[in-house]
């Protein structure tokens, strides 16, 4: 059974952190567990899928600058 975000929020290694920081650490721990053993291309696909899912339910007005060359680190 996959751990829930609440399980991670109660992880002893982060329990003493302020709530906002605990949430960030819990998400990081959950993502780490879900992607353990993935290849780079599998990990990239996973993150892309998660981002697409998030953006489909979250109304954000995001635009990409035409000067940004994604993936090369060159702007």
C-alpha cells in the first residue's frame, strides 16, 4: 500500500519542523519513494505527468518567454 501524504507528514525525521516546511519535506519524501529506481527518462515522464495533472486542475496563467530554451540551461 502506498503511503499517504499524512503518513509522510508524521515522519519522525521532519515532525519537529514548522508546518509549511513539513509539507514541503513530506512531498519531497513521497516523490522520492514513488520515483526510486526510475531511469532519467522515466523520472522526467513522471514529473511531466504530475505537472500536467496539476495544471489541468489548477487555473494558472503561465506563459513561457520566447527567449527560454528549455532543457539546455541556456536562456
